C-alpha cells in the first residue's frame, strides 16, 4: 500500500467520532457499517458520490429526502433525465449532493456541460467513489462500472472508499500522490461462521433447514436461475421473496414469481426465505433485524459466479445487517458450498506476466493496423484485435490499458484458489482473522453430486430464456397490429422489463419473425445467420454502393431503395433490406430535405455527404 496511515476506531462507533473530514487524494480502507457515506453527505461542500448499485442510492435518498418539498440529495439512476439534474443544479440547495451509479454518471457530466460549468465540477465538487472494490470484483461481467474513472482523476479533490482490502493497480493513483488510510476497528469480536462443504448444494441446504427449523432466513445466492431451481426443489415459492435486478425481475415474473423486489423493504415485509443476488452484497442497509440467520450458497459447477471471497464479499454480506443505534446485533452465518479441484489457479506474478505477453502481441497488431491502407485489410486486423485475449484488458473508450480488468483477473484467481479444496477454503477464512469457524462445520457427501448434475443437464427447473417466453406475447401483439397505440405502449413496457431480450429480437424483426412462425428455435437459427452475414465483410457490395451513389446528389427514397435492391440481388445478400438505414451504414447521409438546382427545379430526398469507409 502507498504511504499507509492507520486510524483506529472503537468497536460500535461511527467514523465521524474519529474523522471530521474526508480528505482528497486518499484511498480509504474502511470497515462496514461505520457511516462513511453519511459523513460525506453531511459535510458542507458539493459532492458527487459514485455508488455501485441502484438500491444503495435509492435507499439513502429516500431516507434523507423524506418529508422534504425539494430533495437535498439528487439520485441519478436509470430513468432520471439530464434535465432533472440541471434543475437540481439550478436549485437553491446550498450544498449539492449527487449520488449516481457508474452507468448514469455520463448524465451528470452532460448536465454540467449543458450549464457550461464542467470545469467547476472538477474544481469545486468532491468526488467520492464508494465501494470501489466493486470496480475490481465486477468488471469481468460489468464493463461499464469504470465509466467514471477517467473523470475521477480530473477532479481536484477526490477519494476512493473500500470496505475491503483490494488495492487498485492503476498507475494514476501513484502519479497523483494518493495515500492509503486504513480504518482499523479496535475490540471487534470475530464473527462465528459454519462452513459446510459438500458435493450436492441443494441436498445440503435441504438437510440444513430440517435441522435448523428457524422462522426466517436471509440467503445470498448470486444466480436467479439457481434461486428459482432451489425454490422449486424445496417447494417454497409461496414463502419466498427474491431481491434482484430489474431485468431478472421481469424474467422471474414471466416464470410465475410474484414476490420479487429490486429495492430493500422494511423488516415486517420480509418472508421466511429471502434470497439476494450479488447487487445486494454491498452497501445496502438491512435494518431492524437483530438476529439474522444468514446463509451464503456457492455452486462452482452450475453457477461459477456464485463464488464469494471470504476476505471481501463475505465480510460485506454480514455487514448488510445493521446494528440498531445504541443496540446490539447477533448474526448467525453459514456458508454452504461445493468444491471443484479442477479450477485453474496461478500466482499473481505469473498472471501479470502472461497478460503482459498478450499485450506485446496486441500492440504489434495495433501497429500493423495503423499502417494498412485498405478497408479490407483493416477489417481483418480489427477482427483479430477484437478476438485477441488482451482485448478484454483494454478500455474501449480510450484505447488505454484497463488496469481494473487486470486486477480482476488476479482477484478471480484468488477466489478460485479458495474453492479447489475444503482445506483451502478454511485456510482463507482463518487467514483474514475476521471469522471463528464453528465445530458444526462439516463435509457432506451424496451419491447424486453437483458435478454429474452439471454434465447431465442445465437443470430442469432453471428459468427459460426471456426471449422464448416472450415469443407468444410478441406474436399476439403483431397480430393486433404493431402500429396501434396500445400495442406500442405494451412494447415499451416489454422493452423496459426485458431490454436485452427485445434487443436480440429486433435483429430479426416482426416481419421475419412472422415468416418463421414466431418459433423460438427458428428465430435462434436466424440470429445465428445474421451474425455470420456481417455487412462489413461484403466488400463487393460496399464498392457497388460507392460506385452508384454520388456525394451531394439528391436521391428520393424510392430511387435509393431501387439502387440498393439492385446490389442486394446482384450479390445475393437477401438478409439486407433496402432502406435509408442501410445506406447510412456506408455514408453519412443528410436528413430528408428539398433543394433547387441551377435551373430552379426542385429536388427532394436524401444526400450522401461523406463515405464512412475507404473501399
């Protein structure tokens, strides 16, 4: 760690008892449940706070804005418009406090740009990147989590805050003189934990419930498929409440689940079995439960992303349950997991050296790409770069090395090393000195094991894909008429609840889907064909288009469609549809307009303005 400073905090106390201000250019490694975000909100200065997940922001804003005519804190999440942020910035709130997800931060930047005060944002606002360990933990499946990072380093005053000891390797921290501040809790007791390793997670969980017979459970399992399968296996749907993302909520609803939430609820709204995906692992406050029975479930075979790191994520999970003011809390914690000795693990030095070797190849390809002069050659090299193993370690917006992705590779390797044997997992729990492994920890063995189940089937009770379930609905909407206003509203609702599924469907389109009878299997084959028939590879067609359309000349819609259809027929590209949208793949095209020529004759239509490729 860089220039480490230690601040000691007595067990049960909040951070404001030892820290009056959050200083700039610091990485704070803190304990959970110490009030760090609240401290920044109460400081008399303008702040922008990055939180990794939407529930954290909405819970905090609901709490602190309650009863106020105008919000003192502006949440910026999906659905919030740039105009809403502009209105808040122009309000009479003395100290502006903006809480945003990484994905929505671009809207914050746009609001400041719209007001012409972007430079003031960098100079006068304090940026706090909270729960920043998620940039390392989640970036392998959530690339957008580091969208604000380049802006972060432009702020005059800024800080990284982490509830876990994962240090970032991005060299800009060292270049800008960041210092580490470790908040060390004094007098905290170890958390008791029962660790049950097994070769069948579901049967072990079932056995555990029979022996426990508690009235309420809080189950952390990062897979809606596995949650659904487990609920069906135990036949506990009517007693279960699931907390997940908006997209997963829509999928679960289609599969008959009604008790699904995307935000935290009050203590009297919890059910007997309460399931949480990983977006609820950190920063969300669960209040009023003073004796929570917490169960973490990991399945290395059916859902590898359910693995949790004992030194970071398990610490965060148990910290979600908040002790009451001036009160105590007693957490019962159990981890049920299978093990996979075939997981690939290595040491950190080897991982970083291997990635550096991949970078040498990538850089050579990039140098060659910049030297080629034809469109065809550049397309081939671009395809090689995209398929290069190092491409996953590149920031696509800047082209620079993505150090957080490299840190993630190291982190995932460390997590994998915990699950190759029972001994390695217990060693991980003991090494961080935060847990006391109880004597009822055991290793359970069943004839039907998870490894064989994974090989035999993807699990009969797992959720069907949203697209498959949406197909009969989309067919009915098409038959009613997609131009009808009521149908358009329903399509918007589907787009909101199942954005990924509808995006995939739109690649085929309603007309082609009708020709295929809205049959899921045929549509999947069509999608595969569309992906294979990439327009960018049709070099002869591109040359044809460039030979037929003249820059600056006006073309009516009918005329340009006729020309494009001629090319489609000539090169047998029957997946393409002649349209202005197709032409815009190859030209920058004007909007529809009318002009008069030298003779005064009026010409209406579209004009190619500039070629997009050198073909």
